[in-house]
C-alpha cells in the first residue's frame, strides 16, 4: 500500500435493536431465547464457535452481562468525534467494545461511558457533564440513525449457516456497513468480511489515489 495515502475512520450510529430497554436484560438468556429459541445445544455451539474465533483474534469473549439500548453510547461517540476528532472516537469505540464483549459491562450505563471517556483521555469534568445531560447531542444522533436507515443500513437479515464443522452461528448480512471513499470512486462493503477483503479494498483506493 502506498505510504503517501492515509485513511481516516469516521463512525456513524446504527442500532441493531432500537427497541431494547435502557435498563437491559441478561445477555446470555437473551441470546439463547432470541437467537436460538431457548436451545441450550445451539447456544453452547455458538459460545464454542465465538470463543474460538475470539481467541484467534486475541479477544476473550464473556457471554454474560446485559443487552440494552445503545443510544447513549452512540450519542457519546458522535459528540466527541465531532469535538475532539477521529482518534478520540476510535479510543471510545475500542473501550466500549472491550467493556461490553469481555467485561460484562452494560453497553450505555454512565459508568461504562465514563470509563470509555477516561480511556480516551477526555477531561473528566467535560465527560461527566456530557453524560449527565442526556439531551445533549441526542437529536443529532437520532437524525444520523435515520440517515443510515434511509441508506438501507437497517434492512439487515439474520440468517443461519452451517459451516463445514456443522456448528451453528448467526450472521448479519448488513452489518458492519463500511464505505471507503476514494479519489475516483467509493467502495461499499456490506456484512462481515475477511481481513484480506478489507485490505484489498484499501489497496485499490490507495492505488487509484497515487
């Protein structure tokens, strides 16, 4: 890839489950009930599969905690992305993901959000004031969510596939929704892809920009 080409990541809000309550519910039981019709066998296969994938990527998944509405987390990311830039937003997202997927954290509780702002190096008083004012940045975030919906991002389909090892997993065909803006054209990658495919796209953009 050309050393003269750099990429900036910008996050846009999207909610898989906008109907989720703010208080939340048990993550393990929610997955078993919602995804696998209360089948313990399928839930065990899912955990085995995701644990294996996670370890290969250096992620120690924890399948307990809470599933809850993520709107406040999106509000946080969007606000500080606009005011402090992409590097801060990236640190916020990394912290929120780590807390939720490996530390049983509620995805948008105040303590979760404040730990993320601390990890991102945001002034404590500034962070606390923003988190406490639940109306700040809310209209803008909701507008961005509607914009993503109008682009078709929310028209996802959950499908079941049986890999060669016959272990069951769920795949969302429409997320993540990644747009790479190039000098000559844009590339859109819909759904989870292998790392090699993302790299191939970035190399194509870099080549066209040189």
